[in-house]
C-alpha cells in the first residue's frame, strides 16, 4: 500500500509541475492600425493586486518596448500603456485507483485515493491605446500558475512579457 501512495503522490507532483510550467500567452490587435508611426509611449493605469508588482510589470514591459525602439515619455505618448492583473484560486482533484477490483479483475475490493491540489493562477493583461483617439489597438495577456516563491514569479513575469511582445509590433498584411 505504501508503494501505491508514493506512486499517487509522485503522479500528483508531476501533474502539478506540468501545470506550473504551463503559461497561456495570447495577443490580439486592431488589424486596421498601422503601428509604424508609433515610437513613444506613456503609462496609463497600472492596477495589480500586489503594489510591488506595479514597478515589476512596468519594468518588464518597458524593457520589451525599448527593445522594439519605443521611447517612454512622461505624458503625451503616441501610445498609452495600461496593465492589470486578475488572480484566482484553482483547485484540481487527482484520483488514484489501486487497480484492484472491478469487472476486469473479477470483482473484489479496490481502493481509490483523491487529493486536492490548490494553486493560484494569475492573468496579466497589458493593453495599448492610441494616444490621440484613446482606442484600444493591442492587447496581450498571459495566464500562469503562481508560486509561493517571489523570485520564481518575477522570472515567470519576465519570460511571459518577453513572449507576449515577440511578434510586436504587428506587421501590416501584404
């Protein structure tokens, strides 16, 4: 029985690790907008559930935009950048059957063990608005499992923002 419990715990650990490594990153943009004229940006509202993250998000996004040749200005940028997050608790049920019992094995008493894994999932949303019209022109979002380790979360933030801006700015359709 101890082997089965160890197997179940190992399996649950592997599944949790797989979920932790997962990050859903998506972007969308207004296909009628030509991004070529945009060269400067200003910050709009940054709203995260943890005030320490405001500067971290700002730094990660600023780094990506600077790599694309954009310059931050205190006000009046070609684009206004806004960022927000949404964090919720996720529950996952993992059931392990010991393989005994049921029709296949001719009946008998089988056992199952169910564990509940709780983890936090956070979604970071970054939006770019035209500085003149105030219309939304680009949106990127990244959903990821959050760790209890702040350093891991910071590394994850940096990687996710980097992936989010890989295809930025969108190229006009030919």
